[in-house]
C-alpha cells in the first residue's frame, strides 16, 4: 500500500515539505527526521495565519522630475540588475551556464555572478571511512533502559476485546549511539576545518549515529578550556564537563594535532581522562604517523583490549615501553578505513576483543609539558631552518620556502600550497605551522584574519633557497588574489614586484607617492611589505652595473641620465638599476661643487623612482642621505626631499620606526622625544610631515630646473594638499601642547590646515589636468563643510550651517565639473565623483528642501552609469539610492518610497560578496527596511526574510563592533513584529532572549533603559500568551532595572513611565494571587 501523499509521485518530495526543509535550514535547524516530525506536529496545532492578498506595487515609471539642465535621469531599475517578477521567473531556464574566467580576466562586458564550487576533498577515501564506521550501528550502552513506546493499534484492539483500556508497549529498535566531534582551536588547528566538515559528513552518512554534534574547544582566560559551537570565540564559553555522558551513549572523537597550548598544559588530557571513564573516546590525528611521538599526546603502537566495565573501558599494552599506572589509554586513529573500522569493532563488540593500534596515555592529574617551546628558543634564523629541515617532509620544506615570499594569511598560505604543491594535503601546511618557524600575529590589521609571522631571520634564510622563477610565479598568484579580494582599483604590489623581477615595469605607473591619508583595505599593506622584502633579498643576486673608473663624474652623470631616460621610455628595470649605480659613482667622484649637488639631486630622484616600483625601504633611506641639506639644492632638491619625507611619513604610519627606510638619526631622536601618551612613531611622523610641507611649499613657489619626470611646481602642488590634510587630521588625533602637534584647539587646528590644503589645491588648478585637482579640492571643501555642520572629524564648538552649505555647494560644483570631463578621469573616478556630488547635496540642502531628493537620485544614477561593471561601485550606488528612498519614506510615510528602498537594497544585496567588509551593515539596513514593509503590508514573508537578514548581519558583525548591542535589539524587535503577523509563540521567546543579549553587550545607560522597558513588555506579553506567572514576575523585575538605570541617568520621563507600568503589573500580580 502506498504511503505517499495523493498527487505526489513515489520518491518525490512535495513543494510544501521542500519549503519547510529550506526554512528550517535558514533558521539553523538540521532537518532530521525527528525535527521534521516535530515541526509538522507543531504546525498542525498552531492557528492558521490570516490569508491576506499580497500587497505589491506595480512597476511604475519614476516620478522623479528631470533636473534643471533638462537631462532625464535613468531609472535605477536596470534590466540587468532588475527585480525578479513572477513573469520573469516563469521564463527563467531550468539551468544556467557556467564559465571559467579566461586569460584576460572576467571583464567581458557581460554581467556575471560568481558562484561557489566544491573544493578539493581533504579526506582521501570518504566512502571507505563511511563503511568503516558502520560497525558502530551495533553499539549499545552498557546500562540502558529498554526503550518502549505505545503501540496504539494493539492498545485499541485489547480495549475492544476486553473493555478495559490498558496500554500495550512495544520495544523500540533504533540507533542509540550519539557522536560528538570536537576540535581544539589553536594556532595550527585552523588548517583542519575543512577536514572536520568532511568528517562530520562521513559520520552523518554512515547511518550509525542517532545524533552528530560538532563543538570547538577554546582556551578561556586563565587557560581553562571551554567549548562553543563555532570556531570563533565571540560568546561566553560553556564548561566542558557538560559534554560528559555517564550513560555511555555518546562517543567522542577529538580531531586535533595535539600541539596547541591546552594540550601543552595537560588540560585536554585531563578532560579525556574523565570522558574515557564513562564512554568511548578517541583522538583522530591528522598529522603523519612519523610525527605522532613529537606531539603532546605521544602515541605508541601496542595492543588494545576491551575489558569489563563502562563503555569504552580499555587496556593497553605498548609494544615498547611500560604500562603507566593510574592512566587510561586513548586510541589515536589515522583517517584511514583500517584504523577507524578496527576501533569501531572494538567498542561495539563484546568483551575480550583486542586490536593492534596506537594509543596515548592520559592521567587524571596530567602534568603539563616541560619541554621548551621551539618558537621561544634562542636560536638564529639559520639554526631554526636547519632544525626544521632535518625532520620535515619534502613537501613541507618546499612549502616553507614558498611561504617566505607571501604574507602569511591563512587563505594565502592555502592558495600557495594548492598552486605550487598540487596534491599535497593539509598535513604539509601543519608541519610548517608546528615546525618552530612561525608565531601567531596578535595585532593583525584585519581582526577577522588569521595571520602569522616568521621568527627573526627565518624568512631571509628560506628565501635564499627560492629561485627567481618561483618568486615570479608566487607573485603572479598573489596578484590574482589581491585583485579578487581588494579589487583592481588598489595598488597591486605583488604584480609590481613580479614585473620588477621580470625586468620590465610600466614607467607611467609611478606617480606622486601616496601617503598615509589614503584609506587602505585591511591586509593590503602586508603584501607591500613582503613584496619589498623579497625584492631586497633576491635583488642581491642580480649582478650590478660594473664600475667605470675610466669615466669622469660628468660622464657618469650623463650615463645616469641616459639610463633614466631609457627606463622612462621602455620600463626596463635594469636601466633603472644602472642609473642608480652610475649616479652613485658620479656622487663619489664629483668635487664639492655644483656638479656634486646635481649628482645628489639626480641620485635621490632615481632612488625615489626605484622605491616606487619595488618598495624597498633602503632606497628611501639612501635618497634621504643623498640630499641632507635641501637648502643648498634649491627648488629641485626641495621637491625631491619633500616627496621623500612624504613617502617616509606614510611608511612610518603603517610600519612604525622599525621600517628599514627610516634614517637612524630620526629614529633615535623620535625615541628620545617620546613621553607619556605620545609614541615615538608620532614624533617621527610629525617631523616628516613638517619637512614635507616646508620643502614642497618651497618647490611649489620656486622656479628652475627639476629632475626629469617630476615636473617641478606641478608635482609639488599635486602632493601638498594631501600633506596638509594629513597634518590637519594628525593634530586632531594627537592634540596637546607637549605632543608632536601643538594643537591647543583641535577644531581650529583642523580648519586652519584644511584651508591651507585648499589653497594648495587652488595652485594645482592653474596647471594642466584640472579634473583630478577639482576632485581633490572638492573633497577638502566637503571635509570643511562637514566640520562646520557638526559632522566632522572633531567636536564642533558651534555649528555654522550657512557656512557648511556654502562650502558644500562649492564642493558640488568641483565634483560636477570633474565628472563631466570625459578625457582624463577613469570610469571609476567619475563614479566616485558623482557619489561625492550626492554627499555634497546632502550637506548643502535641508532634508525637506524641494528638489533635494530629485538631485540626489540624479547624482546616484549618473554614478551608476559610470560604475559600469564594477560590482563594488554598483552596490554602493544601489545602497545610496536605498537610503534616499528610506529617508523619503520616513519623512512622508509614502509606501511607494519604502517599496523602492527595499528594491534598491535587494539590488545591492545581490552584488554583495561573502567576505565584503560592509556586508553586515548592508544586511542590517536591508533587513530593517524589509521589516518596515512587512509591518506596513502585513506580509509574513517580508517579516521572515527580514529576521533572517538581521540574524545574518549580527553573525557577520566582527567582535567589538560598537553596533552589536543595537543589532541585538533590532533583531529582538523584528521577532516581536513577526509574532504580531504570524502569532508563533517561539518568536516571543526568541525576542526576549535576544533583548537580553542586547542588554548584556552594552553599558550605555539610555540604551539599557530602553532595552529593559522593551524586554519588560515582551515578558508581559509572554505572561498573557503562555499563562505563566513567572513571566509576570520577571516583567516586574525588568521594570525595576529600568527604574534604577533611569534614576542614575536622570531620565525623568522614562522613570515615571517605568514606575507607572511596574505599579500596573503589581496590581495584576496581586489580583492573580
């Protein structure tokens, strides 16, 4: 007899059931058989939601009038990125074609969406492992109640025959074993995450376990272990004792290389001792067996025998060595079928069975390791490499050499391994991590990244074994990674370094050095630092130009100029190196006269150009030394000295005083000047910025010849606005009369130096190429406008809205003039210029000014046109338009504006990458807008989608983000709104718990008062719905917390309201009693 639903073919799944499975997965619930049954049973007993017709707004033409110049703005609903309607869904094909990017990249003019593809598996034989675990289907706990369930049919039949209703119970046959997969989180175990995921899938598909759980062991403050469900330590940890199972039903597998700090201290071994006393426990060791004895759980071969007692009670007789008294053996398994299957048969079989395998001893009071940490040993870099080389596998040796040429971020390390050592497993990378060559970097520029550093001297020693061809290939892979992660608009240092090694660079790429004012993506600087180090080490192998003692200083100077000219024409790096060598010889041989000054100027210029293409700090230091006294050199020397100081200021800002390009005299002076809260780096940077400002000002006003390629006053005027803005911002960040910047009044300092930067930009506009100068001046004017409006970098004593509006209008004119010039700016620059126009409009006009939104949308639409295929810029344009529509809805309450906002947010979300740093912010804004529309249209689908978006935004928010409490509160209120629409009680419970998380994550009094008030109303609603007096008591307590905080914060209105509500609930409590 068929048990399928009517109308559903055998073996098929109904659409309703598929939708239920999808929603459970979205909510983070594994849709197992029991979970599905519970969900269906709950759905049967819940009231059906009211069926309202969908409230949708038809796609209407934009009501935005044309701007004053008569140009009609394009609609933001581009066909390529337009919303998917019901009609369009019907026309979608069943499948989609996939394309791999070709040699020229993916810039084909056709918009394509990147999709994830399965990575290469880590486990060598997953199906064999799956079969090896099947003997655990027979596992039975030693002491267990017989599971019996009610037999309804037999009970009914007995009642019909006897007239007496007596339950008939039958024995239930089902799997009893539960599996717990654990992994300790440490410096090296991060490489095993994919292996853990695949092992979990193998265990789930083996059919041997009733439940499979994955947990992570973290080291809590004080060194104590604690567990969590995620590898990131973002929430309070649970005590690992909660994972013990005295019934013996739970089997525990610990995936670990047994090398982390908790293993070293013996704390995990003590946990294993307690767990192994009541249930089977084993360690899955991913490292090669030859390394097992070197871990903190040294595994030896021997004979394991199962004996009488609790489940998993084992005896172990090692082949070599003695049996340790008072210790328990823990099997150590390799990820092979024979090892896993033997252990599975042993723990699921009968007493007396034995198995030849490896095991380690654990004690109840397991002592920590006394062996010295190899990374902390006092060894030179060469000695560390020799120690590593003796014990490492060939793959690990080659991988260590390759990693010496790349930043040690985990994704980059894995990329290098897959590209250069195809077919090698994660054990090779783990050997490098555990080989005493690296240390975990705690001050990584990206807080979410896992980054390492080589110990002193190790990287240079490893690079001595790196071939030039291998370095070029590594730079190629790193440059592709930089393009994918940071986009093509950033400076790709590995690509420049690879071109330098190949001997040819683009001579037009180097421009005025970009200093510390430019925003730099987190992690990008590491690529610049490592690329420069590699070029410095490998550059020593490149033969230098021979000395020419037969030539005079003037002839050497001429040859140097000729080599510089050939480099500028052809981009050959050997010509640049030859120019530096010739000019150094000319400086050595020249007499102390005008010829010597000219040689010093030419040499400093050549060194500055070479630094721009290879970023080796020695070039900057040598350029500084070449022109110690710029006053003797006039305008050309001042220009070069100013550019060198500006470049050094940027490097000190990013890399500190340890940067090899910092002159020794400056480093010593800065360390002596440092005091109190002012660091030495700030004093050094302040001196460099002052010198850059002075020298570039002299060059901008000076006349005369300048080194070829620098174009004298024009270059000075182009760089000086950046220098002066950096001084303005630094004075705000480090004020004080005794500090590096004498900023007694930070606001006055900021405004004064920004105005000086505007004056320099005015000079730059007198030269050719006005468009970029207009963008620079417009940005400075916009910063001034923000400060006068009270939205600037420092606190405003008295906002001046009229002055802010005047400056914003000037900035808007500059941005518009630059964006409409189509010969100089790239599409990206033009897009950003139009977005800056939108920012200026927001400052220049009040929110309720007529035509403001129209002009804003026009500017954003022009930016969207210019964005072309740049995904990041298109996403930013859609987000800006969404905020305009959202603000219009908040002012007017127009539902059409809210629909447009949600549509624009949806467009932006489609273009959002998984690793985008702004992902959490965008998803939160999108979820908030969608929830507003769900409430306005009474749409349960919108509300459910909004809750999912808000939850994802909260999960993607990095720890320590100031918006975390507000996002917890927003998610809680979204659950309440969804409850109002769907009347599902679980939303109220979720909302109350979520609001508690918001309270626990904040210390802001006003915010806490509001959260306690909201939580009290939620608890009161739970009291009415669940008929629970406990929730009424908790609501009264919540109002009490709100009263205390309101008294401390002086919030009289809220205090009166909280007291009134608490009194009302107390009256209800008295009535109930």
